[in-house]
C-alpha cells in the first residue's frame, strides 16, 4: 500500500481529514449525481478501501467537500 504525504492547509474555519464510511457515505450518496441502487455500497467501499479526504467545518464538523478515489 502506498502512503502519500500531503502538505495541505485549509482556512481556520475548516478541517481536512479522511472520510469515514459510517458517517459520510449517506450524505455523499444523496448528493452524488450518479446516485443509483447500490451506489451507497460503492461509496462505502471506496471510502474503506482507498485514500479519500473530506473538508469539514471546524465548528459543527459538517462535511462540505470530498475527494473519492
């Protein structure tokens, strides 16, 4: 498995951290334009098996952006 280092920063109001399949897959699936029967399963697997990142608000922890691989 490859591990990549990322020297990234966000504005103070946001946090960059790995996605969580248990808490983030439903929201991503709901907003994904290619949503279909079985897409939530696909998204959960992408999060669990690959390196993915999300941008969260610092105050509420709300997921506001993401990158799935």
